[in-house]
C-alpha cells in the first residue's frame, strides 16, 4: 500500500500555517511602513533584490516543515484574505488609514530643496535630479513646489505653473459595491 505523496500531505496543522502566515504578514507590513515611502514607490535594483531576499527568507517562517500543495493553498488564501481585510479596514477606519498610509511630504519650495525633509525621507541627489527631468525642468530654480507623494513618487509644480506635469504612479483599489 502506498501512502499519499508528501506534496499532498500537510506537514503541520492548518491552523499553524494560518497563524504563521498572519504573523509574517503583519511583520512585513510593519517593515514596509517603517522603512518609508521611497521603498514603496521608487524601487531601485537594490530595492528589488531586497524584496526578493526578504521573500525568500520569510518563506520558511511561513511554511515551516510543510511543503505540501494544500499548505501552499492555505497560505495563498490566508494572504489574500488578510490583504482584503486590511484594505477594507483601511478604507473605513481613519486611524488605520493614518497608521498604514504615508502623508505627502513637501521636499522642495521656491527653487530650493528642504534638506531636513530630504534626509527624513532618504532621498538623494540622483532621485531629485531624476524627478526634475521627469517633469521637464532643467534646473531646480524652475521648481515652485516639490512633494513626495503617498505612493513614493515626486510631484513638481514649476514656477511658471503653466505646464504642470505629474507622473505619479497611482495604485488602484478595487471598490466593492
């Protein structure tokens, strides 16, 4: 008689898989919140490597000794359910929204960068120069206002105000009727 293949047999109880997934999800969400807007909105090659390495490091914490297909299904359902719950609570509870979302930050005004804001947000000259170029500006003197948006993009209002270009990446959330 042949036992079920290991890929179909759970290695740990389903509730333990759910609990591990919830704990890792909360830790990962907190880390994303702590490390700032730039990490979310303006991925560099190093940021991508970081996310891939973190995902690889977290996988054993979620699965433990379980490598089964049912275990993977439980994890996927748990993650999508958590994400949906967090999204719903974020929409309905202002405190949770403030906790999870970043506020826009003014990083430049009247042709000058604000060094304290730049340091707090972890932005460097390469980020700033790229933002100016994306908005069609040759010089910082052409900038009336610069804002690091909630999603990590930088919006710039030119001094003349006639040619406003905002290339913010917007997330789209599903709205259920």
